[in-house]
């Protein structure tokens, strides 16, 4: 079969906010890594600016914002703030442990590193980014050691061996505690650097646009379509179709690129 015909009848599958979407390959010009966006005033929030590609300045559409989802940057900020809160919880936890020894306080502290709020998040968080995975792996040792040391400290307190408990705490402060606080402080930059957005550049006659997506998956064919008119809160003109893909009978939502170009054309 002719390659151009094959592509014309195929669809580019991509992910966005944990949902799978697709567009017709007939409109696809290129897929580019989103490096620099040239900002421009007075644009809607979901038009982040323009990218320089194909010898043109092409509007970059944050597709998440366009379909009323949180942007990936907003999600990153939310997660980073959450991890900052987890950091402060460990600061309070450690200071409380110190006071248990120095002021003979009797306070219940979590000694299981899986059960603190950070541990619960850590055990369930998944990422495909190798660099981020390697960074997060560094938490495992000091986080376990930090919580586990409390068991030993409490056992020493019960035996009135507070001076030994203080030595353990001082050693922990200069090692496990120092390491995990440093990791918490590095999380924001590491996580933001792990975000690698892509832009799908589309052409419709003499018009171009770049759709910013989370991840490009593969090219496939559609074996079944069902209309979902007005299911999404964007515009009464919009139509999504649920498409069954040929690969493992997976499902994706089809963007009507003709409608997309007409909608964006009204805005820029």
C-alpha cells in the first residue's frame, strides 16, 4: 500500500491529563520537543505563545487548558507544594524526637516510614522519567533510617539512657536527616526538569498550530467510532468521538481538527 495513503488513514495517538486522544495523521506536519516559547501579549491563557518551527512562528496551544484541565505546570506546582509540606512534617517530626529526649516528652511518633504521609505518596507515585526515578530512589535509605531510629531512641529512653539517645540523634542529624532534607529541597527543580512536553504541529490548508501534549504514544488505525457531541465543557460546536483503536481494542477520544482550527482561528 502507498505510504501516503497509509498515513492518511491513520491517527496519531497521544496522552493528555491521563486520557488518551488522537488526531488524524493527514493534518500532521511534525512532532517537536517544546523548548522555547515566544510569549505574546493579549492571548488567551491556553495559547502559551509561539514556537519557531518549519520556518514559521506557530501558535502553541496548551491543550490541557483548552479543554478546561489543569496545566501540567500547575499540577507540578501543586505537587511541589505538597512535597514542601511533607518536608516540614519531617522537620517537626525530628524536632519532636529531640524534645522527647531533652524534655522527657512522651509523644507518639510514626516509626513506620511507609505510614507517614510522604511514605504513602512515595509508595504509590509512578513516573516513566528515568532521571526522576533515580532521584526518588535516593529517598528510600535515609527515609527508612530516619523513622527507624526513633524505635531505638524510644527504647533507650525507657532504660533512662538519654545521653546515648542524644548521641544517636546527633549522628542522625548529620547523616540521614541531613540527606533527606537536602533531597526534599532539590525535589522542585528535579521534578520540573523531568517535565518534557511535546508539540504536535498540525496544518490545515495554509494554517498551522502546535498542540502541546503530555506524551506521544504511537500511530494506529480506528476500527470503530461513536459520537459524543457536547460531552466536554468547551464549546457547543465541539464534537468528540470515542474511537476504538486497532491496537488491543484500546479507546481514544478523537479531536475534530477542522473544528479545532476554526476555533483557534477566531482567537489569534
